[in-house]
C-alpha cells in the first residue's frame, strides 16, 4: 500500500516496518501534483546508531540510481534489519517522467536547487523538503548519479574536498563500499546548490557518484549502486552480514583520484563534431591525442587535435558528437592518497 501525503508532516519516520509514500507537491501551472516516491523502513530488530537516505533520479535522465533504489524499496526486509533507511528513487519525479535532466515544470536542475525555498517553484519546494524533513532524520546521504546525455564517466563514487578530517575519513571509507573502479574528488567550484553540498555542510557523511552514462541503465553501474547501498547499510549495522566485494573480477580496491581545480575541466575550444580517440578511465600521457574536433563547414579542413594537457587517468569525456565551444570536453585527474 502506498499512501499519498499532502503535508510532509504526515510522514511517520518512526513507524516500525516498511511504509511507502507518495509525497504530493502541487504543480505550479496545472491542477495536478508531482508525486515523489518515498519509502521509510524501520527495522524490527531494534535500533542502529546511524540512519541512511539513498536518492535516485535527482536528475531525471540518469537511471542506475532510480532502478537500484526502487529495487531496494522492494527487496529490503524490515524483519531482518536494525535502524532506519529512507529511499527516494525519483527525487525530481517530473524530470524522471520526462527523461530530462531538469524538471520540465520549472526548468530547474534539482541538483542546483539547494537549500530550496518553500514558496519557490516545485524543484525548490522539493529541495527544501529534503533539507528540512529528510536530512534531519539521517547521518548518511547517498545520491546516485550518472552522465545523462552530457558526459561519459568511469563508474565512480565521488565527493568534494572536505576540511573536517573526521568527516572526510568516514566519507572516504563509505565511498569505497561501492567497490567502483574509481573514487573521484571533484571541484566545489564547478557548481553550487548541489544536494551533496547541502548535506556536506550539515556535517553528513555524503556520497555522490557517476554510475553510467548515455541515458541508459548500465548493468555494472546498477550493480555497484544496488550492492553499494547494501554494503553501506551493513557498515552501519542496519543490515546484517558481511560487506561484499561487488566486482570480484577487479582485484584492486577503488582508486582515489582528484580534479579539484577548474583548470582540470578543459573547455571545448570551438564548435565542432567531437571524435574521441581514447576510452574513459585509461591513463593518458601529456601530449596524447584524446580526440579530434571536426568543422564540416569546410570538409577539406584538417581536424583540430585535442591533446592531453597533462598525464593522469581520464575521468570525464564529453558524450555527444555535437560539441559547443565552452562545454567541458574532458577531465584528467591525478592520483591522491587520503
Ligand atoms: Zn546527475
């Protein structure tokens, strides 16, 4: 049974067992609602010291998190659990339904809408709901993203540089529980108003990540997201059992890399058709050819060669063929020890 609530205060975060809700946010321009799916589970085996929330669909055209979190709404059994988990598989529900990065209702990017505004447009109302109603219930915040139609990433968990050493150490520990090939520390200057920015500022153990790309449901990415959240629940004693190695085919632990300065995010120098010549996640050397930009206004012209500005693992590539001047074309990161 799923219950529709029109006032978030009607959500019972303490009720024993598993309870499915749809949180109704009235649309600005029609007689209708965005019904944001939310499941609250309180384990029947007693309490746990830490509570966790997992989000999918903060961006609507990124599916690994939507699928993994929805499956967890079904699969997690409160009879075998301790403590509390909150699952929100489609946070920007209107964007998810529309297969868009941003909500078609207000054209707002949910992952730039924090801390939100209770009297703003729908995305701001939802982000305000998350900040004021969800974040106070939990100590751990997991927000599962992928590249949408903008970028190709190697499968990774991610977080910002964090100044507090205890918070940073616990975040690094939790980031590894997803057993992704990479853990990516990225620049806080790239954007503001992120869900994870807000959670980090509130002192939460906060993990983001990129689990696929191309508006698809990446098989491995979904596996890492689903089993990764379960590993986090085991780490905090919410689920019983041992933490599993998610990708037994890769003997190495997650590799920590960082690109924390805007200079690491290289813009496309001119409009063109982008032809990448390397695979994501490989180690490139300074001067290596990464791709070519073609100008079809003169098919006899030679392509502009894009070469690595330094050595390191390739952590992001522009996804589409048609690339506009100024779009981030690639990111080369550096290994980092935490
Ligand atoms: Zn995203």
